[in-house]
C-alpha cells in the first residue's frame, strides 16, 4: 500500500489524478465536437423527419452516394498500393556520350507491383517494357486476408510525358493503356495485344501496332478527347499498312453548354478493315456511337418539337442520359457540401455547393434554349435540378458562418426567388439582414418564416432578437 502511494505521488506529482483530469478533458472535448456536429446537422435539417416522400428518397440516394464514395476510396487505396511509379527517368539517367537513353523496366523497378504509372518523363529517350515482364507473378490483395496470383502487368498509365518513346512487348492483363497530357510521345506495341486505349489532352501522340493482330477486333477501341494530331499506324515488317490521323477540332468537337470542346468524346475502331473515328454518346449503361444505337436509343436523341414532326436534338441541348448524369453530379456535390458543413469546413462546403449550382445551370440553359428554339414550353423530358433553392440556402448558411453577410443575403434571395415559401431561405435572409443591421427588413422576413413554421425555436428566437433591436432603434429615434 505504501509503495502504491509512492508511485501515485512520485516526485510530488499525483499521476493518477492527472490521468483522470486528462481523460475528463478529452471526453469533454469529444462531447463538444459531437454537439457541434449535431448543431450543424440540425441547421441543415438532417436530424428531423423528412417533410415529404421526395425528401426521404433524396436522403436514401445521398446515403447510397456516401457508401459508393467510401467503396471507391477503398478501391483507389488498394490500386495505389499496387502501383509502381516511374518518374523523370531521362533526367536522372543522362547519357554523357550523347546517345539516346534506353530505360529497361525490370522486377527491381516494379518492386513486386503490377500497375505501372509512367509520368513526368521528358526525353529524348526510350522506356522499354520487355516480354520477360509477362512471366513475372505476384500476389495481389483483394480483400484482406484474401489475395490472388497474377502474371504480367495489370494496367499502364502514361501522363505528362514529352518527346519520348515507350516500347511495349509484355503482357497487360486488362489489355488497357491510359494516356493523358502528353506531347510528341511514340508508343510502340508489339508481341502482345492491347484492346483499349484511352487518350486525353495529348498533342502529337503516335501509336504504332507492329502487327494488325495486336489491335483491330470488334471490341478493340481507342477512346480520345482533346487530342490533336494523333496518328495511329499498323506495320508489317518495315512497311506501314494502315494509318490514320485524329484531331479533335478537325473531327468536329464543339463546346456544349459548360462542357468544353476538349471534353467532346470520340472513339476510333477498325470497321471493315478501315480505321473509323466517330462521336461517342453516353447512354445509361454503355457508351456507343450513333452507328451502334438501336432504333429506340436513337429516339432518345429526338425532341418532340412541334406539330410538323420530330426534329433532331441540337448541340445546345442535352440527351436524357446526359441530363441524368448531370443530376447525379448535382446530388453528389450537394451531399459533399452537406458533409463538409457538418464537419465545420464551411469554405470547402461553399466550393461543393457552387459546383452543384454551376452544374444545374447547364440544365436550366438547355431547357431555356429548347424553349426559345421551338417557341413552345420546354419538352416534358427536359430535366432540372429540383433542389437548387436548397443548395442556395445551404450556401447562404456557409457564408453566414464565414461572416460574408452580403453573399449570404444574395444566396438567400436567390433561394426564395425560386421557392418563396422555403422557410430556410427566408430564415437565412432574415439572419443575414439582422447581421447587416437592417432590422426592419429582417423582422419582416422572419415574420414570414414564423408564419410557415410557428413552432421553430430558431426562427422564434431570431424574430424576438430582431424585434428587440428594431424597437431599440425606433426608441432612440423617438427620444432623439
């Protein structure tokens, strides 16, 4: 017992007492953080029962989006752990004799990883992936503790490379290469088949297949966007048997709403022995060219315009599938904004809400454009983001937290312009006006909100405060 007391008070310090104090303080901080999150969630309406079936469905969608994002993040983490990075190889290995550098990738470079990312390599020089890499095997984790054995590389990424050659002779299990932001890069493919290439924002890219058997099946595709002067060649020995040059501007890429010409998607494939470049359309569960569409799918690109008959959709409007994609993006940005708000990251929440508003503007422009062209109300299939007013109200709440009262007022005004009865929009407007010391208008706006939700304590308190402030000002004026 005496020894225990000495331990507790060693050196005159009662460590047990300090440990208890530390634990109590930690619990208190965690409790405060939880209360802050709860308050933030309540201010966005996350804790109450949904007002309608539509809101309940929206919450269910948001939960699915959160779970999907978590799964995607986990997948990206696993992929990152399996990736070997090859960077700036020519600068690190300059040849003093002036000869072109040839960097041969081997097991030491891969370090038991099977996804290869080649990036930030500035030539001249050559990166060689020999056929012996096809026989390398490795255990790849799926879901710990499970794993499976593979031979060869899984996938190859090439980005930000310039003035160099990449020669590929080894097996790529997915038969896929992704290339982005490269210029004057020559990719030579021999000995193993590559069926899918994705090229984005490249200039002067050249892809050479040393034999037609390495590319050209019915499912083999080269997808490209924002690519200028890309050349695809097929060889037979030293002879070029087939060649085609692709350029996004010459091939007809145009800006569509907020999507730039560089985002215009093309696909090049071997059709009846010839390389054919076509525009790519994104449908709900696949991407196809107009040539590949069924009759029913083509009808999705037709607007029921006027009594003279159907007319093809113009470049200023969107397909139903494109609209669905934009709506999904809007919902995701809105949810990301809500999550950031609850965590107290108000500036980040503003960014997400702004992206949501920007995306939804594209749908509004499409509907307006169609209406103007036809001189009739917008066709029934045109869609808009139904919760835009909520996003304005939420962004207004962020600006209030950040002390930008004028911006909070502007967003609240936009919110109630869309839906004059949306109580949170009225509440945000009233709070912003109160913060700007415009108590008269704040009182008027908060009174409207109180009529809609008379039991809302936040509105009632804000209304009482505005009433007190306004009465004080009026009394001073009367007395003065």
